[in-house]
C-alpha cells in the first residue's frame, strides 16, 4: 500500500486519563506562542524526537478574527459545514459543531481566536517509525490524541484476494491504511474483479480504519453483515510501548479483540487493517422526511407506527436510521428524518412493500 501521511494531535494532560483543557489565544496571522501548561522543555523534547516536525496549531477559522478580508471569511463560512473543508487540517473536526465554537468563523471579527479543546500541536508522520516516535511521552505526560481524519495516502489501498496471515479465512479481503476514507476503500473494493463491497458507515468521509471501526462501526448493511469491527481479519498497530504488532484471532488475540470495538486510539495507533470483502449485490434504499406539530398526538401515533414497522425491515436484514429534529422554538415543527432505509439483495418494489 502507499505511504500514509497522518497528522496526530497532541495536547497536555496531568494524567493519562483526564485531559487538562488549555485555552490559548493568539492573533490571526501570528505564530502561536508556547501554550501555558506543559513546560517548554516537554515540547522541545518531543519536537527533537520528531526531527522538528511538531506543528503548532493555527485554526482555519482564525482568518475571520482581526482580518479585514471579509470575502475570504465569507467563503469559508459558506463551506464550513462541509466535511471536505476540514480534510487537510488535523485539528479541525469533520463535523464542525464538535469544535464547540473554538475559533469559529461565525464569531465576531474582534473576538479572540480561542483554541479551546482543539489540539495545541500536531505532527505529520510518513512511516511506522514516525508513529513510534510520536508515542514517546515525557515525564510531563504529553497526551497523544489520535486524529482519524488527518491522514491521507499517496496511493490507493492495496487489495489482497486472500489473507496470507490467516488460516481461518481465505476469501477476498482489502487492506486499508490509516486515513483512507470510506469512499476510497469502497471504490477499491468495487474495482476488484468481479466487484466487491466492504462494510462502511453512512458517511463516506470518515477514515474507516480509525475510531469508526475500532468503536464498532454501524452502517447501512450492518443488519445483514454485522458491524465494521466484525469484518476485521487483522490489525497492524503501534502499541503504547512503541512495538509494531499484527493482531488477529490467532496472533496477539487479546489486542485484536480490544481493537475490535474498544474505541479509537485506546490501545495504540492503527497503521492498517485487513477486512472482509463481499460480492456486490443489488441494494434498495429509501428515505422519509416530514415535519409535524409536536402538539398533535396523531403525528406521534404515526411515528410510533413507522418505528414499529421498521422492525420487519431489520429482521429481514435491512437497516433504518432515523432522527427527530426539534425546531428552534417550541412553536416550530419537529422534523422526522428517516434516511437511509436500506435492504440489500432486493428491488425497490420489495422495499416499498416493507414500508407500506
């Protein structure tokens, strides 16, 4: 597979388990000063071990603070909610609302740019050795916080039709490097003869070898094929001790099962994972969106019937993802968004019958 280029956020912690939130201000366009909290020698020590590759965070929203280029700021605001806006910045969450308005472009231009819970530093890694160096913690306990979206690969993920390290599975498999996004991996599976697919999430933007799969990973085909973690044949991981290990049901099995649902970045840095592929099949999908008056009991009866009715779909191997969005005030309507409603291996007419 191609070399992985990943960014790992780093923040300071007084212990290995409780993060010490540090708020730092800086003027837009200026280099951030050394943050208060961890001693400067701790950062210097880490930076030296990384050959000077430690990068101080400059939030992408900083252009809208103390900046007279309103057109540039307006353009950023227009695409702020798009995950693609945050692809190349390891400190900026793909779902922007998780940044808790830290240096938000929607704040007043004269407000300070507050880093808040965002990582103070990141480091680019291009090899497993770089990851090993990044796992080194000083006596001041610098906490490594892993980014699942701050990585890219220079080449498409490689495909293994058979997994040589496994004696319990001999079918088609796909090896996926850290940072490969769901749509990239799915395209690689599709292009493998005679055409395959893998389990991945409802969002094509996430890097599926990270917290998505390590946290379990549900998706539109989960009822029939299982969670994303169920698909993993083996993990390649750098442990907190700096070891590079392969974890499978037959090798380092405790680590394998811990990674398969134990949470992203909990047990080490995953360099790659190998997952099952399945032959492509016809799949039907539907969506339902409608607003209603929360004070109308008849609407709740309809929603109750709809949710109960999706059980038949789920038992047949389908999935139903739905949410209720309240309006800005209690007088505004509530909106039911059921999307996607998915059933693999059937036509849209059959799916329509389940939803009728």
